[in-house]
C-alpha cells in the first residue's frame, strides 16, 4: 500500500511516571491523511518544489554512487549528515533549491539515507533515480514548530495557509506534516504521537485464515470471502484509456489529459482495494485475539509466478497481513505466522498428507478417513492446528512416506518454529 490512511511505526514502550508502577503506556505513531486544496499559485510553487527536490535526490544519489564505486581504500559511505552539510553552499548556487524550505530538503536527504540503509541490509533494492511523471516526491516538514494547524487549515512554511478538509479530528501530538501529490489531487499526511494505555493481551478466540486467489480468505470458523477483483473489473476501461494515450501526439496537452485519466483509474482501483483490505482486517482484529496466517513470500511468489501475479496482487495478500499485524497490536492481539507447506493437501481431521485428497479447486475429501470439506476451509483448519503443534495428532506420518527422503524432509516443520508459536 502506498499510503495507508492509518499507520503505526515501531510502537515504543515506556513506563508511566505519574501513575503507580506496573501501568505502562504505549507510545505509537499514527498518520492522519487529509485532502488539501492548494490555490493555483500554491500548486505551481509545489510543482516547482517537486522538480527541485527531484533534482536534489538524483544529485545526492549520484554523489553516493560515485563514492561507492571508488577502489576500496578510497571508498566513502556518505551519511545524511554529510550531505546536509553541503546543503548550504548548494542552495546558494541553485536559487530554485533555495526556494524550498531547508528542513524539507534535509528531510529528503534523510529519506535517501534510509533507502540506502535498507539496501545495505538487503531489505530493498538500490534507490532509484526519481523521474518526472513516474516517481512522486513527498514534501515533509519534520519539525512540529515550523508548521501548524490554523483553524481547520494547515499553515506550511513559505506556502502560507493551505485549505484543508479536516474530515476527522487529530489525536495526540502532531509531529510531522507531509504534502504529497496523488495524480491531480493533493494530500497532507500528519503524523501524531499518541500515548495509549497498553491493551490487555488477548489470546482468545483463535482463528486461522487461508488466503487464495478465487477466495481472498477462508477462515477456520467457516467464513469464505470471495475476491472482489477490482483490477479485473477495471481492466477493460484501463485498456481503453491506455489506447487513447498511445493515439495522442507526444508532448501534447490532450495526451497529458489522457494520461491523467489512466492515473485516475489506477487510483480508483487502489483505493477500492485499500478500503476492502482495511475493513476485512479490522473485522478480524476486532473479533479475535490470535489470527494465524500462513507464511508466504508474496514478493517471491509474484516474481516466480507471472501468471498468478496479477491475481495475487489484486487480492492484496501482503497488505492484508500488514494491516492485520498492526491492528491486532492495537487491540492486544497477536498475528501468528505458521509454515505454509502442504496445507492444502493435509487433512484437518486426521493429519494425513496426500495430494489426491484435494479433488478439485474447492473440494477436499481425505483418502484415509473420508473427511470432506471445502478445500480452503480445510486448509484454514490445518493452519490453526499448526499454530499449536502439540494439538495436532499425526501430521507427518504421511501416505507419501515411501517416496524419496528429500520429500519426507520437506514435510517436517523446523523445531524453532514450534517453540516460537505461543502457547494457546
Ligand atoms: Zn483424514
């Protein structure tokens, strides 16, 4: 998800000093996103700032790349602070950059540094060049004293008052304010620090969710949610809009308009999916203490399985788990990830693993005990039993046991996994 409407980052814990011991407050960060309506002159200036920051990002990125490509003894790893020191002489030379508030420039260099740190830790790829029309730039004012709420509007440095629709009240202490373009619309995202009493840990009730393509979720309580397939529904309209773009003359006004239409359609699909994922995960987090999901490498699956990729992405698997994780954390619940292997071929009743048990996409009938169920619901029940290994009767004593040793090894769940899962 590009911009989740509500997000939390690393909830820190600290003791409350004014109350008796043992009561803890949870310090979380929550982002509130509001639509802003800049005036034409403000919008033009924001556009110029975006260009200036894109230029700064690419320049700073190039500096890092040059320093990294040197031979080992002369190599230099730039930090955000190193690059910030060069900001003053640079702004003196480049008047278009000097127009952007200094804090906003500095924050961009911090973001670049964070992107490189993620790359060094092998979490993400190398930071990309920012290209006009492809990458949006966010303007973040990190210091709470430099911007403020003026009535229901936002007063941003150098821009003055931005007309804002405060459709919901802010909570906690506002910290940073980020202005970002989304196609032809502008949004301000305000991150607030909120101190909440830590929720009482909940371990009941337990539910397992199996994710699929045809059915987004099937849970161990027997509920199946079919995939809304927003992208599939919009495909025809998107294809038509994209054809219009390719017919229009390059560099023309009409081509720009056609492009905007494509972007709007994509935005609509994205928002439909976000809404769906948020409602679904909120319902589970509200009604259950522990939610069990299978551990899937979504990014890897998308890469390996081009044919399925569209379905996987359209179903919003990755987003669903991320939403569940933080929503459960807020309500005192836990997300448990269990190994996914053979969950669709295992019988939830007797634990026998056999590929013949799964008769079709939706039908499961065990070859050993005759237990019949919807295939997705059966898989969800298997996942639930995996969260508590001791409760499972005989999984692993499989009919396929006579097959090669390699296949047998695959069926075994690593020891560490079972000791990690909480006692239910
Ligand atoms: Zn069975």
